[in-house]
């Protein structure tokens, strides 16, 4: 981790822009530790509105927000609204890449209805547990969730009509693999509807290319 108070641990970025296996492991561990805490609550953890207020500010359907059990929203930390980018139809098969505590899974399950299916993958064990609990207590039966250890998506080629993702791609230390995998699991003509963040300003020099940049 960090070399000491106030010091950042530099990462060894390879010539082709990728990280060493050791750095990939450390980046994922730093991220998992952060999101394990957020699986309890996202309140006060981000510079943008999260939880129920965040969902309202991002324009999610007020009826769906009202009908969602509090557990779905307590840890919600989406940065946008992937459902505003295109309609999802009854009967479609949807993947949420980085599903967190499951609010977007809940929304998608309502849109595809009982004739459709929704799958979620997440890197953080605690988020997966929280999402499973949330879905079970809401009696949602058309959703399944898998814990993953990397950007590899544990589904066959051409499985999904739509892949959604909300604030996850920026966290991936292997973005090329994320995009390749998402493309692989989409059906021909499938849609990728994602919301994410980009930095408009340069990071402070000591933070650029450091492990700590991934846990901010
Ligand atoms: C910003 S949260 C978004 C969670 C959820 N979409 C929401 O809106 O509340 C990011 C989530 O992505 C997960 N994550 C980060 N990188 C991932 C990856 N490569 N594959 C799967 N999940 C990942 C984290 O564990 C965390 O739960």
C-alpha cells in the first residue's frame, strides 16, 4: 500500500499501458476494500449525491424508487442513469457490469418483467452478498448475480441484449479487457448503455499513476 503518511505508492505502468499482475492484484484489493465499506452505506463517501437522493437527482423513475426496498438505495452510488440512454423491453436479457448492491438490477428486472432475465457481476464479495440479500427480501426471481475476480465475464458469447454499467469502467485497471468482454457477451445488434466519470483536470502529480488514485 502507501509507503508512509502522505506518500503515494507508484504503479509500474508497462509500455503497452497495462499493469503487472502484482499491481492488478493490489489495485483490485484497494477497490474491494473501499466498496466492501460502501456495501454497508454510500452516505458521505462521494462528492456527488448517492443513495435515494442520488437516484432522484439522476432522474430514475420515481415509482420505481418508491417501490425499491431501502437496502437497494442505501449503498447506491451510481454516477448516471443507464436507463435514460435507451428503452429496455419486456423479455430482454440484461447484464449489469459492476452491479454493486443491486439497485440497477432491481430497475432492470422491472423493465424486462418476468419474461426477461437480468444478470449482475461484481468484484466485491460484500456487494454481491448485499445485492443477493436485497433481491431475496424483495422477492425478485428473474435476477442472478455472480462474483468475479477480474474483468472476465462468466457468460457465453452473444448472451445479452443489453449491457448496462454505472460508474464501473473508470475503476477497471484493464479497460481494454472490460470493453472486449462486454462486446463479446452482447448479441449482434445488442446495446451497451453505460454511465461513467472522467476527470476534466489533471490529478495532483503524486497521485497520477499511483495506487491511491484508484481508491479516491
Ligand atoms: C460505483 S459502484 C457502482 C455500483 C452500482 N452500479 C450502483 O450504481 O450502485 C462500482 C461497483 O463496481 C464494482 N467493480 C469495480 N470494478 C469491477 C470489475 N472490473 N468488474 C465487476 N465489478 C467491478 C465494485 O465492486 C462496485 O461494487
